């Protein structure tokens, strides 16, 4: 089942004009503040009636301006996960979950509850009230409540934004399980490239109310046109497999035609691992550098150069068939004479393992 969205809406000078399809799995709406993410989510949720357009989940039409179809929120069969868990404070976890089931079209079977409780690891919390839960636990209960409503679509609006890094890495594996074990599409709003890298099946990059690009995390995050030019944020995703584990605690990953050395990844040789390399962690050299501590020095070719208005520039690289981004200063780009097609060396200062397929593990520390 997939979600199809075509929307046009005006708020004063802001014009939203976006079309995309969200297949099964996690589709991340990604973009700067004010690019239109929440407006889209609100339209899909039935909280905002757009000027024109059509929204459908599979064959079910939620909104169609030409046919004057507009289903109210409670008939859309949605699971909504907000930034703050929004549990009922006076109800126990068990009662909060039952509230989700109550909204299901057919009452959910008790095996469904058991499966969801097991999946989210909240069995020990059932008799507590939200006030006695950590932020991460509350968010797990909120995910459970959304799932038990037997939704046809899950909307997650920056569900991790209010959590600290530790809680984030506690919750991310549950979203991965949700992505891998349920068949409903999940529309997920995020500002965080690390979250996108880890979770996204598909990424819709929004810019000023329009879809700048849609594709896999690798395609979208590796495109310098859609990554912000401000400090931090940009980064590429590489799909790799574990080649071998070295006795000194490093793991060698095969990424297309190149090998990467990263801190040990607890996965067997042959396992698939997604890694996230932030643009600011990639340095460029026009000759192979010697005598440096960085372990990953990779031959690369410059595919594109994007010079911003500020002091920075983003360089898109082909590294053994992978797309990688490097952030350098404009001054360095000039001094090194960087140009499209040039052969250079990419020096990776840090590589985070963004997805290792094991629930319960976070992004490796640098
Ligand atoms: N009810 C409203 N009335 C007028 N303008 C609005 C309204 N809601 C949103 N806007 C405007 O529409 C634009 C898009 O807002 P939206 O909240 O969708 O962005 P966003 O990408 O979700 O941003 P953020 O990441 O900050 O949440 C902004 O310019 C915002 O000011």
C-alpha cells in the first residue's frame, strides 16, 4: 500500500505545491524550517484542508478537491506520533494503549496488543502512569497506541525532536522495527540527516513548498543541490557490506569499489550496513597525503562543486561508485583549484555506522 499526495495551498506569500508517493516503509519529509513539512502532514491528517489536490492511501481517497471528497480526521485510519507523546496523564500505560485499540475499526485482537507490547518492550510498564515513565518510554507507549489503532498510515511529526541523544538512540531501533515489520506507509518529518540516513526508505526533500528531490537516502543526501549549505547537516549515505573484522577492533566495510575502516561493527561478514558520512568530516587533498592519522584516504573524482554565498562550498564526489559530500571553505576550493572532473583524495575523519540492522544499537560514537 502506498500514500499518494498532490497538494496546492497558499498561506499569504507561502505557496505549497507538492506531489509525491510514499511507498511501504518510512518516507521522510526533509527540509529547512518553513519548507512546508508540517503543512503536508496536517493536510494528510485532515487538520488542514488544502486549496486543491488529492490524497489517497492505496485505493482509499482521503481528499479530492475535484470530487469534493474530504474525510474527517477520525475516519482516516491514521496513527499519529507527535514530538511530545501526548498520553493521557490520568490513565495507565495499559489504558492508554486500550484507547488506541478503541479507535480501531474492528476491535484489535489481544494477540495484536501482545505483539505490539513485545515489539516495543513496554510489558513491564503497563501499570504505570505516564508521569512515572522516562521520555523515551513515553514515546514508545505513544508508538504502541498509534499502532493499536490499526492504522492504514502512520504520521510521525519529528517524534524524536524532544529527546536527548541517548533517548533518541533508544527509540530509533523501534522505528526501524516499525519500518521493517509493518506494511503501512510511515510519513516521518525530520530535520536530522542522521535520522534520515538511518530510517528512510525514501526521502522527499522540500524547498520553499516544493519537492526539490525524491529518492533513496543515498541519492537525496548525496545531492549538493538539496543539502543545506549552512554549517553542519549535509552528509552522504553509503550502502556497504561487512568485509572482515581486524584483530585491533576495527571492521572493514566494502562500499562499492572501496574499503572503509570503522570502529567495530557487531555484524558478521556479508551483513549489510548503512553508513553516514557528514560532509564536514571529509577533507580533500589533491595528492595522496602521507603521515596522517585518518585511516580512510580514498581516491575520488569531483562530480560537482557548489559554492554558497557564505564562506563554504560543498563538493560532490564519486568514491568507488559511491556519492560522497565534502564541505570545504571557498578559500580552500580556490587555493586547491578544485574543478569538476578533477581526481582528488577524500580523507574521512569520521564515519558513523547509521544502520546495522540490530535493534537496540545506536549510531556508533566517533
Ligand atoms: N496557519 C497558518 N497561517 C499562515 N501561515 C502559515 C500557517 N501555517 C504555516 N504557515 C506558513 O507556511 C510555511 C510552511 O510552514 P510549515 O509549518 O509547513 O513548515 P515546516 O517545514 O513544517 O517548518 P518547521 O520545520 O519549522 O516545523 C511557513 O512560512 C509558515 O509560516
